[in-house]
């Protein structure tokens, strides 16, 4: 009987990932807190994109080769969102320093 390769990743099973979330009933986040959270996410995702095991998975075609593109897209759009929030943080900072 021949060897059966593991299936190419087709979906997400996030049961093994602990996801922290902000409880909006506690307190709403300030723009600087949002920016810090985005930055933290960006750094974590960038670390995955540069991880040897991630790159090996793609090189050995154990996951969909487009996964690298999708991860790059996530980084790009997260960067764009951060840029939008940075403008709000800068405006708020300028208003506070003038007061």
C-alpha cells in the first residue's frame, strides 16, 4: 500500500489557540491601546511569516502555496489599519499637548 500524504490545509481549526479578546463591557479602548494591540498582532504575524517551520511548510507544499500570499496580505492590511489609527492617535496627542 502506498504512502498517504497529509492533506493540504483547507480550513481553520482554532480550538488549540487561546484567543484573548477585549471585553467591551469593561471599558472601551483608547486609540493608543488599539494601535498597540494592532502592533502586537503585526509583530506576531510577521514572526510567523519569517519562521523556518512556516517557510518549510510552504516549500514542501504541505500547505496551500497561496498561504504565503494570504499572510502577506494580512500584514499589508494590518499595516494599513495601523496607519489609519496612527492618524487618530497623532491628532489626539496634538490636541492634548495644545491644552
